[in-house]
């Protein structure tokens, strides 16, 4: 929502958003990149060694959830009412709750990309390897994934540089799609 606000206010020209998101007032391109949803936990958490996390695993776990209502709704749909979310805290940026996760005070529901960014902040270890870091990402099972959208404001005159950049992104995506279709 912060990125959308900045695009709306003209503070930035373009943004990359994770779905679900309302993009009706933006020009957009769907990027063929999917993010897996799961939890970030401390390596001392009892779930840390599991290859994936199921709905049942979340029943008694204190959870940190994004404050984006549309995402909370998506997570609730995935849970299908089997689990009530015991949210301790909502967040805009996963980095704000990192100390709580490191202290094993709960788990953050987020996408794998957020874990990768957090893990880079605390360690220069290999991104997908939890060793050397005190947190790890565990994907949901059954899998829940989301798409990525590249946006810019409709009916706005863009600078020549931004306009050219958008055209290059479109060309790249068209080439990528044609390669996948062959």
C-alpha cells in the first residue's frame, strides 16, 4: 500500500507490487514471477526443521501478519477457517518485526522474497541456506503463491527515461513469453 501511495502522490513513477492488490487505477504489466507464501521463524522454533508448514502447525503459534487487509483475506481463504489467526502484531515491513522473530516470539507470515531480503540484512550466507543465520523460511503446504505486478499511474505523462524503461520492460516480457511458448 505504501508503494501505491507513493505512485499516487507522484513521489515515484513506477512500482512493483505483490498480488492480491487492486490495480484498477494503474497501467500494469504482469511479471512472470511467483512468490511462495510461508512463515519466517527463529531457528530455535520447533517448526524450523520442517520442510513445509501446514495449517495445523499455525493453530497455537503467535503470528505476525501484514497489515494489508487484502492479503489477510487471502491468507484466511487459504486457511479455510480451519485455523483462527492469533495475530500479535501487524506490520508494513518485515524488517520491523525481525527482532521478535529472532527472539522466537512468533512467526511472520510472508513471502519467500521478504525472507531473502531479511536474511541478507543479517547474514552474507547463501540465501536459500539457513545455516549461519538465526531465521529460516518454511513454505506453506499446500502451496500458496502470488504473482508480481509492475505498475505506473494511468493518465500521467512520464519522463522520457521512465517511458523508455517501461517500453524495455514490455519488450523483455514479450521476448520471455515467446520463449516459454516455444
